[in-house]
């Protein structure tokens, strides 16, 4: 069982690394990975992928976190980048990363993007 505190909800969630939750996590990662080369797609396909990512990410969080109706409203009111960041954080925690590991990874990503 993993304890995850999520600021937008002002709440700590307990999430189990069940087969179901891990499968949902892998499916969400796959969906997000398909968007990495979105610029190479036709315009209509770009829109479809973006729409699928937004709805898939919201559904992932609603299911994994077992959100209440009020919490779902909070999720709906987040900006897209916040929602993606939230999902990435939950996925990394479910994949076994600690908060310290995540922070190191984010710092490394920032360093890499600064070198370009």
C-alpha cells in the first residue's frame, strides 16, 4: 500500500499495487507515450489523440484514486498540464519511486532540457 498526498485534493490517498492498478498504469503510460510524436500525425489524428489523452488521464485518476463526485469536480477544474503532472506523479509512485526519486528525476530532466 502506498500513501500519496495530492495537493489539489488536500488529501492523502492509499493506493495498492494490485494487478488491476498496475495494468491501468501501464495502459495510461502507453497512451501518453503515443502522444510523444504527435506532431508527425495528421491534424485530425492529433486532435483525437489529445482528446483521448485528456479523457484517459482523467479516467485513470478517477479509477486509481477512487475519487468522490466532489473530487472529480476538482479534477475537472485543473488545467491540463496539472492533470498530466498529477497522473505522472501517481504512476511514478505506483512504479515504486519515492518522492526523493521523483525529485531527482525531475531535476535531471530540467538539467537535460537546459543543455539543449
